[in-house]
C-alpha cells in the first residue's frame, strides 16, 4: 500500500502549558487558504496545563505528546525530523496568522526560488497591535550575505517564524534564543532569501514570553554571540566578520537593556542586568550608534550612562505610549 503523499507545508506548533490560547492558533491554521498542510502540535511535556483534548477533529492535525519538557530547541529539532513536507514553518501556541499566511509565503518562495521567506512579526499586547519586530530588510530578494548582515545588525528579525525549505534539525538545545541561531544557519546555507512585507503573523507579547519579561534566560542573549560566531566567520572575510559580530553584540546589548528597563519591580536580577549593561556602554559606543543611524539605541545608551533610573522611566513611558497608540 502506497504511503500518503506529503503535504505542501508542515506547520509546527510548539506547545507548553499554554492553555486555551492554542485554540485560536489552531483555528487560524485550519482557516488557511492553502489546505494541503499538516499541523504538527508538539506538547513539550506539559503537566499543569496539558494540551486540550477537545481540539477540532481534523485529519490535518497531528498531536505529538512528549513525556518530559525538553525546551523549545529540542521541540524544533524533533519536529523538523518528523515533518513530511518540503516547506516547514513555526507558529507559537499563543500566536495567530491571517488566512492567506501560507499562501503568500509559498507564492513568494515559488516565484523567486527562495529557500527562506521572512515576513514581519506584528506584536500584539492585550489584543492591540503595538508595532513590528525588527524589520528593515535591504530588499525583497537577497543573497545569504545580505540577509545575514541584516539579521546581525537588527534590521531583519531572525526567528523560526519564517518559511523554510527542507530545514535541518540545527536548533541549539539549551539556548533560550535558539531560534535566531536556527534561522541564521539556514540563511547561511541558502541561495535566495525573500521578504514579504505584509502583516500576516500576529505575535502575542505577554509576561510569560521569553521576550516579554526579565528572566534569568536573558543571559542566553550574551552567549548567543559566541554561538553564531562560526557561522559568521564562515560566511565573511575576517575583518567584516569581526565588525558584524560587534554589531550583533551592540544589538543584543540594547535588547537586554530595554528588557531590564521594562521590568517594573525591583529585583537583584534587574539590578545585575542593568549594571552589566551600563558597564559596557561607552561614549564612543553611543557615537557609533549615531553614525550607523541607530538613533533610538544611541539615545537609550546615553540615558543609561547618565542614570539607570532616568533611562528606566523614559523607556517605560515610551513603551506605554507605543501600546496606547
């Protein structure tokens, strides 16, 4: 008996203690205009809030329950090995996508011959859009070096919420921000990278998310630079590789600084993270940010140099206005 034909796209939904939020995720995937898909939901050992048993009855849903929690990267590697499709993408269990999400990304891939397709992540808080993640790609169609530069310099968001042709199980297990390394490695091995500048992916930002609150895992951002070093040094001449790694350190420093500033409650971790950032911010560094056109980072670094309290007050006001806009 012949095995069933592979679906066009595998959508991986990593799940861990997410509760009913996964229903909206599943509904948005079942409503896709591309119907030839498999939706692989991997429950990463949930105990307190296991995956609901009453999800819609649909042959496209594949439930994979792991016995123990292994972390996001282990789920990624497991899902990539199990995926039956040429194309794989990831949608978190508290996010949603528009009905034409897969159609638009697949069309872009087929029309350009791309191996990776990126689209902006529209950040949503309390049901309200509050802006995009990093998104200033230098073009709609790029070679790997151009895309790598944009990712390392913070102009192109590097996550697994992209469209990958035949991905490999390359996620760095034990690293909170493994998705950046995963995406970077796939871009490096690709020939063509395409961007679709449309609002297709809605990313829920909340206190439980890795990027929404200050947790000890924030230190993984520091380790990320060394993790990606071999990829960068393998793709660029030594001088450019060193400059790009420094750019990446600056981008992650700003991200760490802002995460700490947005933490409302005082804690030893907030004080430690803030102190670590201020020790690494210099006046020449501020001037470098200005020369590179990163005025927000330059302003943020300048305030942090003067006073951590002033910087925290200013950034929290900025974040509140952004959410209210």
